[in-house]
C-alpha cells in the first residue's frame, strides 16, 4: 500500500493522519510464509517539519502464526509495532540527507515499513512454552507428549580413541 506524501512534503506545517487496513494476509521472510491471524488497522501520522521534510509515526498490531523452534507446534505471536522516522522530498534528498528506504518518489510504502518492523521485532527463538522438550533426535516424536523409549545415550567424543582401542580385535591393553 502506497500513501501519497506530496501534500505533507510541499505544505509547511501540514499534518495528515490516517487509519487504514494493510492488504497483507501473509508475512513473507527468509524463514518462509506465516499467516496473519489478526491485524488491527494501521494508525499513521505525518507532519511537515520544514521545507521538503516530514516526520512520521505510527502504530499497528499484528498476530502471526509461527512454528515452535523445538517441536514445530503452531504458535501465535503478537507484534505490537510502533515506528517513527523522517522523510525528505525527492528533490531535497542527496548524499548528506538520505531519504527513507520506504519512499518511492512521493509515495510512502506502508507494507515495506510493516515488514521491516516485524523483522526488527522477530523473537530470537519461538517456543510454544518455556519448558518445551522438542523432538526426539532419533524417531522425531514430540517429547512434550511423553518419552519415546529411544536410546538417547550420546558417548563423550573425547573418549572415542579409548573406545577404539577396546573395540579393536587382537589388541592388548
């Protein structure tokens, strides 16, 4: 969704506010696509602060369906986004005053901004619960539902050389 910023950037002291629904139904990232379960309207406000310059701020709430990083169960996460920044008209943008990455001419790309804000607020690890046990490394059973009975003994790799000596045929120790 693009918002035309011509009026705000060209009229000193002008402020425009809007409340709108974003068109995204899925969030796409390097990890895949995640359905948007709930989205509240975006509240956006832009104010001219000088010739060809405007400050913007806004808020939005999204709820995404993610997968637990340990057991792959479906988990919903709430993203309460709050953002602000400065934009400059295309004529005034130069190397010293770089324009916002969300501007396309005189249009402000809201969906790019929302995508960026979600990525900036993405959790380091998505868990269904703090004590999630994950999946069995041998059979893949969800260990939150109970143990699977697989042998989970992992030998100490520092002892591998000694084990080889004992397992070798015709060798005396």
